C-alpha cells in the first residue's frame, strides 16, 4: 500500500503510525489512538490535516458531552425569544437547527479530518450512541424530518486516555494504534524538528537526564514529550549550562507537576 501520510514538519511519526493512518483511510474506518499523555495523540489529527491539506474539525469531549451534541442542537430558546418579538422566519424550524461537529463534518463539500478528542471522558453510553452515525455516515433530524448524509466520508481520528474501557462493538469498527513512548532515537528526531542547530552535547545531556527521570519508579506522572520540549526551551532561554544537568536540575517544575514526584526525584538524587 502506498504511503499517503508522512507526518509533518513538526510531527515525527513512526512507520507503524503512518501505516495505521493509511489503513484507516483506505478502509474508511475511524482511527482510535491511545498512548501515554504527551505522546502526540491529539496533535496527530492536526498533522494529518497538514499532510493531506484538509480542514480539521475538532470535537473536544467532556464528561457532560452527549452524542447528540455532535449531531445537532434544536435551539428552542432562541425560537421562543424570536416569536415573542415577532421575528421573521419563526415558522421555519430549520433556522433553529445548529449542526454539531459531526454534523459539520458530514455536511462539508470536501473531505475533512474529524478529531473526536478524549472519547473516554464521556459516559459509557457515548461511544455506543455514535455507532450508527460512524457506520452509516448519516443521522436523522426529527424536528425537520430530514436525514443528513455525509457528502464525503470524513477521516475520523479518535483519541482515548484509557480512563474507561470502550465497548467491544465500538472497538470492532475502529482501526487501533497505541503510540508508544518515543525511544531515544525517535526523540532525537522529534527534538530536532522543534529546534534548529541544537548543540549535540546539549541534546545528549538533556536526554540523559530526561530518560533518567522517567526511570525513577516512584514518579507517577512521568514527564512527556511536550514537557521535554518546554524544558529545552527554558534551558535555551536562560542560557543554562547543561554539563551538570542531572545534579542541578534547573526548571524541574517544567517536567514534574506533582509534589510527590518532586519528592521521589529528590530521593533518587541521593543515591
């Protein structure tokens, strides 16, 4: 199969991830992405969008999100308000139908990338409620008795932090890929994609310290790729000498965000 997704200028993708994207596109199935926080799950959809030159539509899922929110909302309050003030067009219910993110993707004249971000934040019924729409690429608006059918099937990327188990019926309809935490070689590529002309010894010292911190077993929230990038920026802006980085650990609050993790790090420094 010819590779279509190759990552982007700022997003370094593994061969396995690029292949997963291509398979999902070819089979016209949602791509379900899991992985540690900070491994680029959410950024993947943006990278696909840039690589394929397609519009990105983002549906951020919250604990209160319902599947209906992504399809459409009937604004009864606005219609009531307009009727009280004698506004024209009150009798046309379609004026008060507002499409959600899924509805936007379906109604687009051109293929778009639809990101359903952090699907596991919603209740357990949420994925099941989307099965028909994601399968058939259509939904019914009861108020206007219309069916909205996708003009062009969107490329759907779904991310999950594995906070909840997703239903088997939902999983069967997806192409699944787990983004492993980058090894040192891939992390070097990622860092070099963000920084021009970073000195080799600086990169070595930073990565030595970063991966050492991640090996400390008592640290619960291990620093992620995005936090490493922020840490390097802080070191560069401050002009910090990185030769004794492990001993001094400047700006460690960029990497670790929990009191207990900072305590675990301080204990590890004693040995």
